[in-house]
């Protein structure tokens, strides 16, 4: 649907939805796997009110394609833990799930911010390594989709928040590599203490970093953690800004022209009570959308 088509009259009806045609439009795609339902829902939301005030920015969140079961169904589905969209919404954003399909990066022009979510391991082929026996849940289609999303976001200067795997995606995309199994490196299982649950450990944050400003402190006593991989070689343009007690990199920031907000953490802020990272992303997305609206 083209914005101009709906804009011919106020309160135009399209596809069973009544849309307010004042202001600037973004199209939000909420897609479920065709094998699950065979339908596509298109929703339209306003970015600017009639008075010009910016409303909630649209935040895309990368999702998984996995075998899932609900009710009497078990089939291929696009899924994401509810905590991710819940935290984005509580921070004032409009969350939109982004499935790992070819061409998904074309949606970047309709977003105001991006979250690269947690999940399975990245294919080590992407950083020139042989797979470790403990490297599991590799999904090449997801690797490719998130790399496309990140590349498109960086080109546009879109605010990006990487979470756990999302940090690793950013690091690999920038030419870095990963430790494939941390117990071999640090000698303990403290970063992934039990399957299906979050552990906790402290992190030290670099004074003066963007992350320290967001969190309001340089020492965090506990962060929710569940990962068995981490940064080995830091990618180009990235700066390490947080570390665990065993010396692992726990957060990075991207320092390239035109990208004022690309922050990634190895822990899971969506699993905790501190929403500061989500508030910072939404604030950056709102500023980005405001600046983009003024650009001819």
C-alpha cells in the first residue's frame, strides 16, 4: 500500500483497517511463516501527529525460524521470546518481528531502530574457523538475514542494539571472530550455568563510554547471562566497553561515521529489570526519525 493512496481522504479504509491519513506513514509488516498460517498482516501507524510531534518509533527485532508446537500444531514457525517485544514496547517503541527470509533488509527503510536478538551459534565458516564439537543450533539462513539487516542499518545510520548473539553477529560482520566454547577458554561454565535458564555475573564498564552513560554506572553487580561463545578477535571499528571478571568482552560499541548508536552487550537485558538499554535505543530511534523527517 502506498501512503499517497490512503491519503486521498481522511480515515481511508484499506484491507479492513481504518487509517488516519494525517502525517507521515510507516508500514509495519508482521509476518508468520507461510507454512503456519499462510497469511500476511499489514498494519499502518503514524510517525507524526497532526501537530508534528513524533510518536512511538518503529523498532524491528530479528526473529528465529524454528520448529515450534502449540495447541495441536507442530510446524516450522517464526518465533521470538516475548520479553524482546515487551521490553521495546515498555520503553516506548513499536516492536515489529523480522523473520529470517531473503530480502528482509529491504524493511530497514521503514524502521527507526533495530534489535539483533539472542539465539543459536553463528556458523564459524563466517569467521574462517572449523566448527567446534560444542557449536550447535547453527542456522545459516538466520546468519545471512541478520548480516543483511545490520549492513543496511549501518548504511542508513539506524540505531542498533545487539543482544548476546546480536553482539556476535556485529563482531563477525566487522571481521572479528569468536571463542566457540567458553569452558575451554575460561575453565568454567559461569556464562551458561544451566540449559534453559539465566545465570548472573558482574561486569565492569569502561568509564566515559556510551554504555556507561546509558547504565549510569561503571560496575554492574549482576547481568542475566546465557552464552557459551564470546568475542575472540574484535572486529574493525568496534571498541570493547565492558568485561566480565574472567576478562571476556561483554559489550562493544561501533565507532564509524554516521552511526551514533550501535551498542551491543553479551548479556540478556531483556531478561532483567533494567530497561535502560531499551530506553536508550528508543530515544536514539526517535532522534533518528526526527532528523530523517527533516532530510529532503
